[in-house]
């Protein structure tokens, strides 16, 4: 048995950090520099950025398989809204941005292909598609490619999550914990400790079972979520709060479902 309660107003950004980000948005808005993205609209991008700084839960992967980078982007906006605005501005104006150790650049091919029905907000697309495209060697990101190609291009591996936790979020200590059927409790306890220490935590789950009502006959890892807190994994039921698909939710489930549908966690701490 799994219950999924939608939450509101529990996880908020620091108002002082939001104010600094708002000032940076105004500065970006007043800039006359040309865009590196010929088919994105500046007013729309800025409107998207402003909405997400006010409410990070508006980050939404939409119809694209970008769950991994979307979870990372959500935590970036929640904890570092000014850094988020700076990344968006740099991406929009010059096509790339300086990460912790590397310069991350969108490809000319991606910028030219970013038109039509992106199946998500323009600001989200600009950041998420860039992060995903940089990692994809065989299957480049294309907004309107057939589903099978988009899903292959959008698959996020654990080492990519660890890389983004360092390069995008700036955390110096990253850990991966395998959790399926064994070590699930310790993996979530490590996640809770990381959040308590001012860090972040993400979980790889079977979305069809943990978040939906059509569990597969054979569970498989299909979706990354951001863990928010309220983690209680000792005994039955298990409870924890998450971000996914532009919602904050509280999941409560029996220990059997928890073991069946949790595959791994990735954490980052200062």
C-alpha cells in the first residue's frame, strides 16, 4: 500500500537569496546582448526563470526524459537561486557556463534544433537539454525525435548524477549507494544525513510502482527524484518527502514496496 500526499509551502528558498536572484533577473532583462539560441524567446525565458526562482517546484521535465537533470536543477534553484539565474543568463547569451571545474557548452546543433514543441518550458529546456546533450555521445538530444530515441538519449546514469552534483551544485563530496533489496535502509539513512548536513540527496526508483498505479511485473529503475527530508525508514511504514514532475509529495509505503522500488541513492555534501 502506497499513499502519495501532495504538499504545499513546506520547502522554500531563503527569501534573502531569492531577492538577490530577482535583482539578477532584472539586470538580465535589461541586457541588449544577442541570444545564442535563435529560436528561444527572451521574454518567455525570463518569465520562466522568474517563476522558478519564486517557486522551484515549477521545474518540470514535461514530456522529455530529463528526470535526472531536472532533479538537480530543482535543488539548484531551491538552494542557490542566484547561481541558477547566472547559469541561465550565460547559457542564453553565450551558449555555455562555467561549472565547478569545467566549462559546459551547448552544441550549435542543439541550439539550432531547439524549436517547435519542446514539450516543456523554454528555460527548463535550455538548461536540461544542455546538461543531457553534453553527456550523450551516441544519441544527441532532439526535442521531437521518436520516443525510443529521446528515451535512450535521456537515460541518466548514477555517475552522471554524481558529476552534476559536483559541477552544477558545487558539492565536494559525492556518494553513490546501491539500495535494491539490500542496503535500502542504510542508503536512505545516508540520504537523510546528507540533507541534515546541508547537502542534497537523490533516489533512483521504479516510478511506475512508487509513483503510479501500474507497477510492472518485474521492477526496473526508471526515474530519478530529489529527496527533500522527513525520511523515516525504520520499521513499517516508510515515509519520505520528494520532488518530482513539478510537485512536492510525501510518500508513505509498506517496507516491501520500499525495498522493491528503490534502486539507489546519490548524495552530495559540502
